[in-house]
């Protein structure tokens, strides 16, 4: 075949295959059978091999995966990928509607399914797919183009010049999820908890062939720069995406008022479980793009959209047993072993019971029929037992008096609900303390995960935190272990070495001091600046700090009073770990130095985001209202905390005023 003929046929075949892929993967209505599709594909493959000068990274033959990456490069989004405010009931939606109507006449809304997957941005330049980037922190994400290209419903070419940026959700269909877990079970691998985690894990595979095998899909719900192309409304933008063969979710609906929105939510709530993919809510957006621009944005969320979250699903199952686990501080946690049951899209076979008091309060017994749900659609919890279904085989649970691992006597400290194993040599505590030390919120040794620590402990390489920093001395022994190669071992050593420069607050948190969480560790680091100064602090000085109570103060003093912990600090210092921090220069604002309490439902920020903003502006965020509180910021449905603030004559501020001050500060800085 002549070169000119080959080029023409290659172009023709690519167009045919792209059209057939659209019919199959997007329309679900193929016009040819698999055999004919394969014939076109094989012909294209042979021509591309015979004429490599016509190679194209966006060819259908390049979507099968096979690229192995060293890692994912960071990409700064051209336009921030913001999260959405949440609504949980009709009243929340009506409040959102009222805020909109205060600024927009006759608003119309588009309702869409909130796909439970991984948020993604894709970019086309002059009709060609060029990049796919995860949301990340909203400002910076990761380039996962090689893996996203393996999703066959995503066109590599569109009929549109210029730049086109689309936002959407990469997800794993329910059937793909079930098949993947079946395969992992057969291979003896850990199962994915839910389709969302499976999708996220697949997209972050360094080998794109693995991502391709996972049968991911995607829906696209936002044409970011639609107005640049003369498009006036969101629903028109979605129609345009359909014309471009971009896969959108056809369950969307244009609504004239909030009542129609609520009716749509009721309809989709009933239909939710029959869908071939997981959804966790409904997204409501202002339709007119000019109205969206007028409403604008808060620091983290668009003011013209909101996400309605479905109520937690409750199901009944049998409680088969109660087993205890031992944490890094020796804390004993009772866990319910359940007859497997599907809740919010995943199979649940265990749930935490927290402590002895909760078991007694809920009167939970072995062999009980219990109601369970997922808190926030994530963490399984036992809601209550159904005592009316008891058959006489149940009896009140007697909490053990000895550690299930080392058989040491358990201790319950005054004013605490939990029991503790105080044997510091308890094998469970040893492993859990190292897992905590290496975790992301502590020293962030990302190549030293739970399973690897357990494995190294089993083989005698890790028995103390200090051993982590001596692993490099046993390199030859590590390389003899199955699955450990020179490259991966060196990567582990590099991550361990890098952790030595982590901030003091991360080290304090990583030490696993009882009662000292991430917030307390940060506070202690800011106050004392050096580990030595913290080690010398007494209970009185510690209790004088805001948010450090008597129990935490006693725990800190007791920890550093132990000779083995003093030796640990000295050893880590000799190994070169950072033991100091610079004095924090807090940003000056109207919140600087104030103790602030957040209460009620915030609609423009999550509670975590609001807390982070306040801390950045120099405030100390507390969880309870007292005479020492300077300010209470309240959202919708604020309750007892707001009432108490008013009784104590503590200053209050509603969310709208708070956001105005924050936005003003952001603009000035």
C-alpha cells in the first residue's frame, strides 16, 4: 500500500473506531458486533506498525495501557477545582434557594446525580485530548493522563477548536467493582472497601495497563469555559458536551423552582439502588451562567451550587461476636463482628463499638439483631439492637479484664471511658505505635505502610520506632525477602531519610502520646518550639494552655517522665531528626488571638475548612463554649452552643458575615 493510501486509511479507521466506541461505551447501542469492531481494530494496528510515521498518541490503539510511570507530576489547575457546600434536608435547600433569590431574579436549577468517584479535570487543545488532572487540593493536582486515556468512553478527539476544559467524575461501575474484588479474593489480596476507593486506587496505578484492566468509566458534568463559546446556560453546555460525544449523565433535569428540585431528589432516592453505579447525593446548580458569575465563590465553594447528601442508609443484620483490638496507646477497642450485609454500596462485616459504656448504653449483645449504618456514608457503626427479636441465646456482654494479646491486666483511667493495656512491650502496641509513627499525619513515610511494618516486625527487622531509622543497615537482608528489589528498597530508605526533616508537631504527634492528637501536637510545638522545653513542662504550665486539659497535661508529663521515652528522644536526636520549630508569625486579622467556636450547619464551607481558615488568621478554634470564648460563629440550625453564648454574653457572628470578613481579608492579602 502506498504511503498516501495508508495515511488516508489510518485516518478513516480511527474515525470509524472512535464512532463505534462512542456507540458502545456512551450510547450503549452498538451498530456492529464485536467481530467487526475487532476487524477494524486489527487492520488499524497492522497499518500503524507498517507505517510508524503516522503514529498518534491519541489513536484508539494507544488506549490499552502499558505505560509505566516513575510517579505523577504535579499540575497547577488553570481554574481552581472547588468543593461544594452540603444540604441535608428540604430546609437546607430552601435556605440555599433564598440566598440565590436575594441576588438573582427567577432562578432555574439543573439537578444532576452526584457520582461517587474521583473528581477529574480534562483538557482539550484544538480538538485533541492533552491532559487529565486530579482535583488534589483544588489548586494543585496530579497528572494522570496515561491512566485516564484507558477509559474508552472518553474521546481522544472532539470537533471543537481552541481550549476546552471539562470537569467530571471517574468512577468504577458496580459490576466492575464486584469482578475486581472477586479476582483479588482469588489472589489472596485485600479487597477494596467500595467502588470510590477502587477507582481512586486504579487511577493512581503507575502501570497504566493495570488501570486499563479495571474497567473504569467517567461522567462529565461541567464545561468550565463554556461562556467563551457563546453558551449561556449550564443545560446548553451539557447538550453541547453530548454533541461532542462527551459522556454526560442523562438523568439530569432542569427545574423551575426548589420544589421541583425536591421532587427530583425524591425520585432519584428511590431509583438510587437500581443504578449501575454509586451515587451519594444530588448536585443542584444555577442554570444561567451569568447568574453563576454574579453569585461568585467563597474561599472554597461556588455560591451558585450545592450538594444534597442522602441520609445514611440503615439495615439490620446479626451481631456474631465482639472482639477487642489494641491500639498504639494501649487503648482497647471492642468491635462487632457482623453477618455480612450490604450498606451504602459495600459489604459490611464489622463495626466499632467504641468502649464498654457504649455497649452497656445500647445494650448490645452477641447474637443480637442490630441496626447498622455508615456514619457519613463511610464508617460502619451499630445504631441500636432490636431487643424484641431476642430468642434467649443472648446475654449481657462482660468486658474482659485482660489484654487479648499479651494477657496483661487492663486499666481504666479516671474520667475515661476506654480501657488500656499498659504493657509497653505488648506486641500489638509495638506494631501499632510504629504504624502511627510512619503514618501520613505523623512522619509521612509513605512507602512504609501498615502491612510492610507488620511484615518487617514478623521477620525481626522492626521492634521499636528507632529501628525504622536503622533499616538501611539491614539492606542485604531485606533484599533477600520475596518481593523486595534494589529500587523499591532504596525508595523506602529515601522516604525514611526525608522524614527526619518533618516539623516538630509531626514528631510530637508521631510519638503516640495518649490524648495528644494532631491539634494538640501543633499547639504544643508552637508553644514550646523545642522538644526539650516540652519535656520539662509541668502539669500546671500545660493546663494553662488553651485546649490542653488536665487529662492531656497529665498524659504528656507521664510520657516524658518515663526513662524509655527519654531514651527514645535521645536516640532519634542522634539520628538527626528535627527537634525544633520556628516561632509562628500569625497572620494579623480581626480573629487573631481569639478563641472561636463554630456551631450549626455551615453552607459555604465544611467545618474543617472553616477551622483551617480561622487558624490561618490567628484564631484558636475550640469545641465548646465557655466564659473564655471570644466569638461564636454560627450556621443554620445552630443549637445549644449559640444559646449558651447568648446567655454568657459572648459575641456571635453568622456565617454570611464571617464569609464577608474572610473574603475581604483574602482580597487584601
